């Protein structure tokens, strides 16, 4: 069962304590194909501290994917997906305490600061808890009933439940567990509920709702939001309130999208898409690094884009822009431009 986000702080410590009790060993990896490329300066002390609990080490050479598959099948674990050196450690109170001292959340276990992808293996194989940090994948092998009980016990442990098909239930748990990542899809929304503003810790929000047409003011009260991705069939506008998202680094909007296409469903012609302009307030998003808006009736770009000194990617593909504005030539920091 996947986690929406990895627990942090006290929740991380409680999850580590639980995994130590429920598992036989845990695995950490140096997932570098060429061992000569490994720079251990940042975490040599970590390996040394854990050495008394080392059970075994497995080395998979960079050109031997057959061995990767064999080991993955043997241990039935997310830990093994590429070549590298894998360290197996005994689960006990002392080793668990070290894991709590060395990190504040599962996503901390990533090169070069720490060895990678902390996974806990049950006796006989199979994950109890897994993490693949590069892919933002975290989860626990528990039943729905066990997950509900654990979420009641550990505030900050936010697991995907079947009951989250009900949006109110999803938002209740997201607010309770102060999630920093959320994916909303399949609820048939035309508008987001105003209580979205209660997700005060949210940093990453992805919405895939083909009938979503209007964005509420509550969305722009999420002051910690760094990434906003919206996929819908049509969108009324980007409100001027977008300027309030001062920490936003990535804004992606894709029209002509369907999360439940049926026979005969067709996207509107782009000239009929309601989203026809980018508000000048976009220039107030000083942290913005990527702006992607696709398949709209937008026909010109605001000069205020010049203010975005951190912008690296500007992608307005399949819009109605006839020519590239001259002011873009002065934005030397741009690494990718697609205007059409």
C-alpha cells in the first residue's frame, strides 16, 4: 500500500520503530554502477556506525541486469532495481535508533548524503516498508484494516486507502496528516472545494479532473506550494491570485485532458478553450523555474515574464501564439523554449 508522502519527524521515528519490530532486516544501497564513482565522504560515518549490525553484503555489477532481476525476485523487494552494493542490517532497537538519528524522513536516504532507499524486509522475503526515493515511491505491505489502524496511531502516516475514492474522506486524512503531496483524480469535480486551503503543508499538488473548470481562491492560500500541475478538458482562467504562490517553482497546465475518456469523447478545438491569456501577475512568481501551459487559446505572452529570472523552461506548445516575442531573446537563463 503506497504512501502519499513519506513520514517526517516524530511520524518517521514511529514508523521506524514499527518497521524494526515487524521486520527481520533492513537494506541500504550504494546504487552506483562504477564503484570508483562513489564518493562516501558524506556518509562514511553512517556505514561505520551501522557496521556492528551488518548481516551481509551483495554486490551487483553494472552490466549484469539478469542478476538484478534474480535478486529482486529472490527477496521480493523494491530495494533491488539496479546495479550497486547492497547492505543488509539486523533489525534491533540499537540499529533502529541509529536510523532515527541519521535522518528525519525516508526521503533523506539518498546519495550523496546517505546510502539510498531504506527498505525493511520481512522474514522469508518481501517488503514490510519500502522507499525508492528518486521516484518518490514509499509504501508498506499492510492490509486496509491495518492501514486504518496505523493512521489512527501515527499522525503523519498517510497511506492510500480505498475509502479515499470519496473526496471528503481523502481531504479529511490529508488535512489530519499534514501531507506535503497530494494527487486528486477521478472525483468528477467541476470545482475544487474551498477547504483545499486547509492543506497548509502542501508543497506538491497534482489534479487530473477533466471537468475542472474554475480554480478557487483557497488554492492560492497554499503558501508553501512549490509545484502545481493541473490536467483538465478546459479551464476558465489562471486567476491573478496566482501571484500569492510565492514559493511556486513549477506550474503546469494541460487542457484537452481526460481522466475517464469514453467512447466518442473528443477534446475541444483549441480556439474554443476558455484559457486565452496568462495574467501579468505571473511575473511576481520569482521562484518559478518551469512554466508549461499546453493546448489553449492563448495567443500572446505578457511582458511580465521577463521578471522571472529563475525561469529555465517555458513550454507553451499547441497554443495559438503566432510568433516568438522578442523579449524572450533577452532571457538568457532559459534552457528550453517552446512557443506555438
